[in-house]
């Protein structure tokens, strides 16, 4: 049975208020072994509002199947239940170089110095 893979982008339901959800694309950042075995996954929400920030990583149109340029908002990293995935992943995965940028931005967001 397929499972979400690191680097894929999914449309997900993110909790924003109690008993309220917001649909948006999110990048899977958890390890594949965890994604296969656990009931939840770790994601970074994406936004099409392109505001520069030390914890944002720009993803150009086409990256991971995106239809428009977006930013990964790494300061909003979160864990969601797999049942909140709304559809199959977008086309392909985010490049290794972009995933490295996301990893560094997550480290900055939690106070770990990133080179």
C-alpha cells in the first residue's frame, strides 16, 4: 500500500482553530520509514504569499509539481494524521537541494544554528 514519501507535496487539512481546518499544500519532511509505519506524518505548510524570511524556502513553479511559486513556511512545521491528506501527491518530489534548504530553515526555526 502506498504511503506519503519525504519530499512529496500533498493537499492537506491543517488544523487552524479548534474543530476548524484549512486546506493547503504541505511538504512531507518526515523520514520514509516513519511515514510507512506511523499513523501521522511531519509536514511544512506551503503558501503562495512570497514573503522573504529566514525560515521560508522559496519553491518555484514546477518544483514537486507545484502549479505556482510558493514558500515552505518552516517555522510552522507540524505533525498531522494521515487521514488529513486530501488527495494523492502532486507530481514528483522536491529536489534534494531544496530539501536541504528546508532542513536548514527548520533548524533556524527551532534555534539550531544552520550553516
